[in-house]
C-alpha cells in the first residue's frame, strides 16, 4: 500500500489529514443515524491510519512533526466520532426518553475520556524517558486498534439490529449493542491506563528513580 501511495505523490502528512477527514465523515454518518455506514467508514478510517506511517518509512520522510501530527489528528478523529454518536442519539432522544439519552452520553464521554488517558499515559511516560520507542504501545488490553474494532462492531451491530428507536431503555434492548460497546471501551481503556501506570512504576523502581513510598 505504501508503494501505491508513493505513485500518487501524496505526502505522509496529507494522508494524516485524509484519515482525519474520513473520521469526520464517519462522525457525520453516526450523527444522522446511519449506523452501518458509520461503522464501515470508521473502520476504514482506522485501517487507513496505518498508511501515513508506512508511507513515511517507505519514502524516508519520517519526522518528529509527522509523528506529532499523526498522534494529534488520531486523537481528534477518535473524539469527533464519539461526538457524532452523541449527536445521533440525542436527535433520536427528542421525544421524551431522557434516561436512554443520559446513558449514551455518559457512556460516550466515559469511553472518550478513558481512551484519552490511554494515549496520555503513553505520551507522558515517553516524554519523561520511560518506555522509549514503541514499548508502551504494547502495554495494556485496549490500545487504539482494539478500541476502534469494538466501536466498529457496536456501530454495525446497532444498524443490523434495526437502529435505535426514538425512545430507548436498557429494558427494551434498543441501542444495547452500541451502548455496550461504549461501556466496554470505557472499562478496557481504564484497565489499560492502570496497566500503563503500573508499568511505568515498575520501570521507575528498576532504574532507582524516585517513586512514591
């Protein structure tokens, strides 16, 4: 795939921006309740995200700026998908089902916050000299790739199950695939954050760096 993109004369940074644009499209599709299409586009965008790094390595154009832009737009793309989901569910919740809407908002916000903590622990640990290279990326149950797979399954499953009705509650099963996916992401991402904190703590102990008693 990198060889294909080389012939298009696109730069790695251009691919990063295209990947963000794909995430925006996926968020819009979720906002208008096209759940299956949203899942497919978000999944494609998550896979597309691998290409900018591959192209940078294939063309010898790897740079700190490119890595910074890649990480920044990855986080922005992930966040906007959650916003799109909340908008989509909020539009369906306009006929009086406040309980369902609140559950989705809480689950989506929790999933986004926990996901950002996973990324933050990696960025901060590496900035302090822990887990140089890709070491921290391999720590934990739910790196970005796993979170995206869970989210894509939840979106597509929701569409296949007939979408989400205008009044949804846990008791009637409407929207449960997506609600469950968001809750699972929040839980696994929180566990991953804890795993990364413990990983850094053990590294600090092994190198005799200052750690709390």
